[in-house]
């Protein structure tokens, strides 16, 4: 359980890119009930910037055309080496 707690964000990124999950920041804002008039603009900007970075990382993995086995290996490496230099987030 501790391994999942420390590596969930990297595993989520790998799964999102493997499943070709479409990420649209505006739709996520609407679905989460976050509107620019209900919270500060800087929080919306931060959220949009984080979503953009996530999308860039997903696109990088998509461009590599990894197969199922390669994604599985990356997930295992990520899961069993938490806190190391395997973090995919920049």
C-alpha cells in the first residue's frame, strides 16, 4: 500500500498514456465545479498549468508507441523504485 501511495501519480500518468485517455482542462474544470468566478484566478491558472504539463507528459509517452509489455515494465520499475530518479514529472 505504501508503494502505491508514493508512486500513484507516475502510475496514473503511465495508465493515462497507455489508455489514450483524453484530457481536456476546460471539461475537467466544469466537471469539478471549478469556475473562475468561484475561486481565485491564480488557482485556476495553476490548475491549467498543471493540466498542461500532464498532457505534455502523456503525449511524450504516446509518441514512443510503447506496447503493453513496455508499459508493464515501466510500471514495475516505477512501483518498486519509489523516490528514485524514475519520476516522469518534470
